[in-house]
C-alpha cells in the first residue's frame, strides 16, 4: 500500500466525490416496539364478535379529541349490528403508548349514523380522511361499502361521514350508482369502494377530492380493475369524476385479466414535482415473477384526473429487489408514510397479507424508499421473521391487509405505523386486530463496486492493491 503525491491525491479526492455521488444509497428501518389492539389487548373494551374482521381497514384521523395524540378509525366490515355483515367503523381515541383511551362505534345502530345499510354491505371495508370537508371544525371521513346493491348486485358505494369531536356522526351522504351526484357507470360486482383515499385538492377548487378503487371492474377484460377520481363538493356529493382503467384515463399500460388494479390506493404527494398530486395504486393480482405476487403502480396525474405517465413496482420492475412469492398479494394495501429518510420524496408502506414468513398467510408489510421517478431506492420487510417485529402472528392472520401512517405517536420524532390483521383470533375466530408499530431510526449505506475500493484515512488517500 503506497501514499500518493499531493496533486494526485487531490485529483483522486475529486474523482472519489464523483464516484460516491453516483453510488446507490440504501435505506432500511425496523420495528423498535409494538402494541396490539384486539378483543384482549391494548385497553380496547369494545365488543367484537367472532368473524367481525376488525382491522380490515385502518386510517389516521388526526387528533380528533385534541389531546396531542393521533387517533385512528378501524373498519370491521363483517360486524352484525342490525343484520348480517352490515359492517362498522370503530373510532379509537388513542394514548401515546399505542393503547386505546376511548372508543366510539359507528354502525347501523350506533354512533349517530342514520344511513341505511343492508345485509352483506360490508360498510368499513375501506376508510379515508377528507379533512374538514364542510368547514365545521371537525374531521370528516369516507367509508367504503363495496357490496352495496344500489343499481345492481355488489356495485358498491361510499358513505361520507361528517363527524363530531367525539367520533359520532353529525350527518352522512351516500355516493353510489343511485346517489350523491355520481354519474359514472357501475356494473354488478364492480365493488366500487373496496379501496378509498383522500387525495387532496387535485383540481384546485378548494375542496378535498377522493380516489376510489374498484378492483373487479371489467374494462378490457375480466377483473382488470379501475380507479375513480371523484372531484367533491363540500356537502359530500360529487361534482365530477374521471375513471382510470384499461379503456379510460390515459393509462399507457393496460392491467391484465385478474390483476385487480385498484385493490388499494393512496396519494403519494407531488412525487415528480409538477405541481399535481400523484397516486399509488395496488394491483394485488399482478403476475410479474409468479402468480398473484402483486404490484404497485405509481400514476403521475394530470389535474383533471387522467394519467400523464406511470411506473410499475413489482418483482421484476421499478428497481424493487425484495423477494415476493406466489400469492403474496403485494399491493393489497398501501399507505403514504411521508418522507421518512429525508430525501425529499414520500415513501410507501405496502401490504402483502398472504406472505408466508413464519407460517401460511401470516402476512407482511414492505417499506419502500422512493425515487422521484416512481422507482424504489431500497426496501425493508416487516413480518413474523423480519424487521425486528416481536409480536406474535399466527397462520392466516393477514397482517398487512391494511396499513396507515400514524405520524409520531410516541413523540420520538419517528413516524409510526398501524397495521391491520383482520383474521387474528384473539378472543375468538377472525375477530381481528390492529398493531401499532413504533419504528426505529433509518439506517443508510452506500452500495459500492466489488472491483476495489478507495478509502480516506487521516487526510491521505491509500490505494488497496
């Protein structure tokens, strides 16, 4: 090993800076601790019944009770209040340790909800926040009811719930084939409302808008799926809409039969910096690399809800290097978890509820650190065997079937995550559960060439022969 002359050292320092700037920086994150919320855990004393599937949907609803702690809404779409599988939403006012302080149930018979639900509607299958839509000082939410029969069997619907500060419903507005000013064409078994997300004010009219997943839409072929962009009015009705599918919305790549495009949906902010909010869409039946491994499509939107361009993330695309297996259904859920590695791009948490880490269908989530072009910088997996998750998962739990970013719940300046496990058996078969994951700090490193390396030591460059 030899020391180089000063001029040559300066040249090599400059060259090293160029090399390092071209290296790929990788990021990873793990679970620091976790808290389970179920029929038997987390100070939750709401009444769950066998088969309720609490945890099928989960969303951050901000600090509803104004105590400085983020609160949650959790779906239980197979709740039987007033009839079979009519569904419910639980409003959970939280403590900063991930346990429940107070709860309020919204169903066909509770919580001030006066809308009409029918058997098997599955109200609570999806939940999204709309901000304070009617400017009354309280948060409002959208609730998916994908098996609603307005206009035909299982066409689906959305309920807009204008909330009070205690989590009860002040009033509601239905959006369906027959209600709410929605003029889009729905067919039987489309399941409009299987996924839903608030996407900010896409068309700049001062009102929050919605994206609604419809994974069984048949545009172009069977169960290819679709997403509807709903431009909203302040009263919860629809001003106008734009469909994105194989036939509409300017997709430059059609989903395949059985892809279920629209299985999940979330806004990812303005990823490409063009002034328009972009969208991440789950495609849980995508077959890249193997049957039903799943995918996420990043849609760079225009302000009218059409697609300007797109990027696909799957086993074989989008620079994603994680290992997926057949039937994992990566993309069954998605959440924007903010810019957790401080690189200027919002990152994603993606569910793979049928992952077999540790046992059949226990489930997993992936944290995707994103590039501005929609590709993945690096990823971390959290499951029964990875990511330092110490919670107990059983076969068939479907951990990762729902995900929400919950901000910094415990005040350690790190983003925390809530994860649904809808087939958890705590207290009874398929009662369901939600996990609060307190995350650890981000680790980062550079990928370097295997041909050799340069090192800087005490201001001198040394060449490794």
